[in-house]
C-alpha cells in the first residue's frame, strides 16, 4: 500500500477510535478529508510543533470544526504536545481535545471553530493581518513575515450567510496567500444536499474574484499536491480548491451517507473499515514507522531556525522596527500609553464639550491612534455615522496594504468575525463600528470573541431611542442587556466626553477580553467632576452627584440618561431630599470591584433606588432590588424626533422626580 495512504489512514483510525471511545463526535469529515490534510501538512505546511507560536508559521484553520479529530490527529502525529492519552480523552471534561477546536486548550489550534463559516472568516482576518503586518514591517532583503493561511471548510460553511460576506470581501482585497479547501462531499446532517444546496460554488467564487481550482479528487494525493502548487502560484487572488470527497471514506456500509457525519461508527463498522483500509492495528495504536514519517519536529525546527537567522539580521539592520514588532506581537502597550491616555481623559474633562459620545469617541480614537500604530479600525458601511476614522488614517487594500482602516461594507457579522481573526493573528488591536441594534447580525462573532478572550473592540453607535426618526428597526432595546449578560465581555455606555475616553482606555488595557463601546447619536452635556471622581470612572460605577450624609434615594443611570438623573437630583435636592446620582457606564467593571467600594457607592441600607436607562428594564433589578423602580423600555420604540420619543417613553426629569417621590 502506498505510504501516503497509510499516513492518511492513521488520521482515519485515530478519528474512528476517539469518536467510538467518547461515544460522541463526527468521524465522517476527518475520514473524508484525511488525504487532503496529509498532503498539505506533510508537503506544504510551514510550522514547528515545538513552538506553536512561531511568528512566521503558516496558519491552519478548521472551519468545519465539528471534524475536530482531524486536527487533533494531525497535531498528535506531527509532534505537538498532544499525547495519545489526550486523544483518548476526546470530548471529556477538561481534556486537551474538546468536541470542537478551542483556542487555549490544544497547542496548535489557532482559533475556536464550530459555528460554521466563522473559521473561514477568522482565516480571512488572519490573511489580511499577515499582509498588513508584512507591509508595515518587511523591508528590502528582509522579508520576515511571509506565510500562507490555509482553511478547511465544508458545505455547511458555504451555506452560512457569513461565507458570502467574508469571501466577497476577501476577493475584493485580493488576499493571494489565502488558500481554502472545500470538502465537496454532497452530505450534510439531513442527508444528500441536493434538496437544499445546489449552488454552483465554483462560479460563485469566481464571481467573488477568487482563483478557483475545480474538480480535484480529494483522495488523489498527486492531484491535491498539484492544486496547492497552482494555488500558491496565484498571488493576487485567494484560491478555492474544490475537492470531491467521500464522507466517512473507508467505512464499508456508511461511507457517503449522512449516518457517518455525527455519530460513532460502531465496533463492527470500525473493524470492517480497518480491513478495507488495510489498517491492521489495534485501537489507538500507530506504528513507529508511521509516526516517524509524520513527525515534523526536525523539519519545523529547521524552518524556524532559518527564519530566526533572518530575523537576527533584521534586528541588526532595523533594531527599532524589530523592537516595535515584538512589542506588538507580545500585546504590550507603549510605555507611555497609560500616562498619555490619562492625560487625554483629564483634557476631555477640562474641555467639557457638549457633543455626542460618538463624536467624543472619534476624538479619543484620534488621540489614541498617535500612540497605537497597531490600531486597525473599520466600519460596516457606517463610517460617517459611527465616526471611526481619524486624521491621517489610510484604508487597507491590495494597493495600500500597510494601511490601518478597513471598509467592511454592509457586513456586520463578517466584520466582527474578521476582527476576531485579526486579533488572533496578533500585532493589532482591531475595532469596528455599526449601529447597536445591528449587534443582532454580529451576535455570534461577538460571543466567539468573548469565548476566545480576544481584545476586539466593538464600537456601537446610535445606542437608544435617541437616534430618533429611523424608528424601531434601528432603535436598540434588548441589546444592551444581551451584551451585558455575555460572559467575558466588557460593556461601556458612557454619558459624556470624559467617560467615553475612559471607556476606550479601559478597552485597550484589557488584553484578555473584548469590549463593546456604546455611543449616542445625540449631543450630551459634559458632567462636572473632581480629580477623585474622574479616577473612579474606571471602576465602572461611581458617585457622580452626592448629598451630605446618607442619601434617602439613589438614582442610577447610564449614557444619555445621566443628564436627566442629574437634573432630577437637583430638583429633588431643592425639595430638601437627600439624593445621590450614580453613573454606571460599565456594570461588569463595577461588579468586579471589592465589596467595600460597591458598598460606598450603593449602600445596602438605602433601598430606595431608581435605575434609568433607555433599554430593557429587567437587567437593572440586580441593582435596585425588588423594592426599587426602573425607568426603561418594555416595548419597541417609534419613529419620531428624539426629544418626542424620550418624553413619550418616560425619559424625562418630571417622570424621574415623580418615580423617586413614590419611593
């Protein structure tokens, strides 16, 4: 039997055995794509199993992440820190081999995949980041960033709408070092796909301006090899290699059927598959000669050593550039960042501008961009509304690859998932804007950013009824609460220029979680603060206006509702009531404070509390208790000027005062 077939069969055997032992999993795709993976990993992929984080490695993304055993088998066989015992613990609690590839669990896994299509989007983000970083740091005779991004994907990835969003953009961006392999097996969970997926995929991708290589036999190593060589030769278009495969290849009675997609084959079928594949070894046993051929440690070490020699020369010739590159790759901020960003916060307070917080955000971006060359901004076709550009920015394209701004087009979901890929690549801090209500489109990519703990900054403007006449389709209601309820996600809704600057600073300081910054369309007055109060903003919630002694009532507000609370407090104070106003731009930051601080802001003995926010009410019960009151939204909005809407829905000083008096 040809050695290549035996090498591929090692993948199939491990995949069958692991899924069977777990009594759960997806053996079909790993068995079907094993030959493609074998050729790619043994003949083309530049990587070093001893150092999964080597900068110039090729990136490999398994977008059809349900077939995770394919990747685990590859990582184990090529010499990563993934033992046969780890393979045996497939899908078990706290194992290094979870049901879908998860960033941080398994060395060599570049991104968490499973929600179909998002791995493809991440890969496009990585390819975009590679080209941009190379353009920013490579110099003549010193090409230190130069590698490919490979992605495996299936019919499910292509059925997901995000595939259109991101592949269209990848073609426009001419990402020539992105190579995708389509597992064209004609099967999805429900069966043969001709009842629901009859697209002409090669023509579809040709229309995106991709380089398409059709009709490759996914079980013919020589055809696969020649297709990859052909794809690498085209440097001005991403490539799609269309591989005809048989799902569950080698399973005598189940191959080519949907039964093999997502369930164990069973002992009888596995034994028959072993016979058909001429694989005469017990479960989880790989012969030493097969291990020896697969082992990529020596080759990987040689590749990295050769690159390191090049990088050493680069360091000698361009020491400052090399130092800057390493700083960015290590996610270290410039040494002066904290001092200078704090100075900008204080300046914002001094200026006391009465502007929309989206404009305050843009002013902050302009200041931070001078400190952070790693910024990559963008917007989903709302640049003029989100205000995400700054003086001197440059759009990224094939003609200007060293730029720092991406025009994503109307692709909220795609933008968000591409930003995840850029963050995963490292060396950049990506941010991108849309309207808050369109987090509905972007939601799963935001969740994935939180799951992977990536520093991605989502800029959401038009954050309430205050956007006015565009009406309920554009007015967010439940969205703020939904974001706050997402684990490992930081959410800021600032009330003025100073809080906006703090929100940006905190989002950048957190390099292990994403942030959502919610900004107003309408102008908001700047609130007076002393130095201590300014310092407390970063705690997420703080006393903005206070009384002498213990307050009799506390008003809690965020964003555009803070000025209403401040004015209401003034009126109540004039009626000899003791009132405290708490601005709470970030509930997650406030919740993370020690008990003593939280008690100093929201003392337990003051149960008369009113929360005011132009969004869903229910979230605020955790702060006002069942005895408190909430002025919020429990229905969708209307189309009208903002002032009329705020009055109609009770966001008025009069209503706040009346509600407070009722308590």
